[in-house]
C-alpha cells in the first residue's frame, strides 16, 4: 500500500483529478470527507438502523393557532 503525504500530490492536481471523476464517485468522496471531518471534530454521526425523533406539524394545533394570530396582526 502506498502512503500519500500532503506534499505528495499538489492540490491543483488533486482538484483536476476530482473534476474528472464520475458523479457517483464525487458523492462518495464528499461522504468520506464529511465523515472524516466529523470524526476529527468529535461530532456524533448517525447510527445505521437507529431511530431518531422527527418533529412534524401534524396535529400541532397550538402552532397553527399561533401562526394564525401572527398572520392576523399583519
């Protein structure tokens, strides 16, 4: 396996190579970079097959009433 150091590939050459990648590979590269940065920063990532609560306005009658009153004041 070849080890690549930051000095090994000039950044402009790397950008040129990335531009030639197919769209799917660019998306995979973005995913890799985001995960790598998040791990470096200690940001927790989503866990596969886990459940996460998502707020929905369904049956949020209090919110609807508040919005109705706000719209009525303008």
